[in-house]
C-alpha cells in the first residue's frame, strides 16, 4: 500500500474522531445545558461571571474547530489530491 494512502486514511480517521468529539461537545452544551448546570458548575470552579464563562466556551469551541480543519481536514484533502 502506498504511504500516501496510509497517511490519507490516518488523517481521515483523525478528522472523523475529532468531529465526533466536537459534535458531542455541541450536544452537551445544547441539550444537557438547558437549566444552565454546566455553566453554573464552570462558574463555581473557575470563579468567572456567566458572560466570561460563555465567551470562554465559545472561544474554545471555535479554536478546536479551527484546529480540526487545519490539522486534520486540510492534510486529508491534500493527500487525497496527491494520490
């Protein structure tokens, strides 16, 4: 098997796993946080205000999304084009 195909498979599975983790995060934040339990818990642990906690969660989600795209999806597409 060609090393490019092996790397493409690796990056493809990395992307699938990371996108799954991201979807679980979205599910937890949207479905399980209806009563604000997760935000209140984070506020108690880190001592932030509600606005700071929401902004931090939003920023972390978008940074994780950007990392998935840059470190998994783009190499996968590049390797598929090369193959």
